[in-house]
């Protein structure tokens, strides 16, 4: 696939960029589907198009491998991880229980300032939704879920949630692939923030769990 064919993909990055910036760019290519699940990562092509040297590029690949987005095999290079439907269902099932617990405990432990910050983040997400700017919306969406897990005050929950969420980055992006699915997800987020502001842990936990169940319904046909 010729990655330079998409005008929506900014490819050039400054030569002085750090490896985490390279990782961010490759991660976006995976999330948006320019690097497809199961495909081999063409190192030569990406080095040229990203305009970076081999060392930060390979460091970036190791970062993405640790996140579970790619697989690196000796003498065979790197490929984009391809998840089976059962993989996705299992991870969403576990994530649903984790985020239900996160929502319940966040309502009890978050400060008023924390909750105000979540409202501000939610409103910023809505701004991108109104402009139908999917990638920035998606990134703030991921931040919303990560910050809610952090508000639980449970470091073990947060660590596991981040691990699973990282592996599902492409899948969660696909879940907003149609106008109807995206609108449904936004409506669920409206319910989440309202429950959080009311400190209604049971209601927030239920919405979080349902949100992940509905994510499976939105993505299963694309797997």
C-alpha cells in the first residue's frame, strides 16, 4: 500500500524528533488503518516517508510492541497485530467489568476539581464530534476512559485497563465508523458525565459496562 496516497496523513516529522513522536505517528497510522492488521511494516518505506533515522524508528517499534499494537519477530521484522473476534470479545468483556468498577469507585473518590476536569474534557470531545474530526475525538475519548480509571484510585485497575485499552486502539476507533454508531457512543458519554457529576456510582458503572457491550456490537461485523 502506498502510504503517500492519503492527503489526510501528515508523514514528515523533523529529524530531531524523539522516538516517542515517531511512535505516535506510527500508532496513528495503525489506528486509522493505513497500516492494516496482519500487514508487515515496511521499514525502508516508513523510514523514508517519516524522515527519521533507524535508531528512533526501532525504538518506536519496541514501544508499540510493548503496547501490543505490533509483533516483532527475529529475522522477520514487525507486523501489525491482528486480533481475532474472540480476542476482541474477551478483552471488551474484561474491560467492561474494569470500567464498571472504575466508574463506581471514581464517584466516591474523585474530588470536585477532578470531576470538573472530566466535564471540560467531555466538552472538548464534543467539539471535535460536532466537526466530525474523528482522530482528535478518539484520542480524547481514550484519555477520558484512562482518566476515569485513574480517578478510581486503584493502581492495579488502572494498569490493567491501560494494557487492554492499548491493544484495542484500532478496534475502538472502528467503533465510531458510522454516524449512527458515533452518535450512540456520544450519547453514552453524555450519560457518563451526568452520572459522574451526580456521584451516582451505580448508574455510572452500568453505563460504562453497557458502553463496552455496545462497542462489541459496533465492531464485530468488521473483524
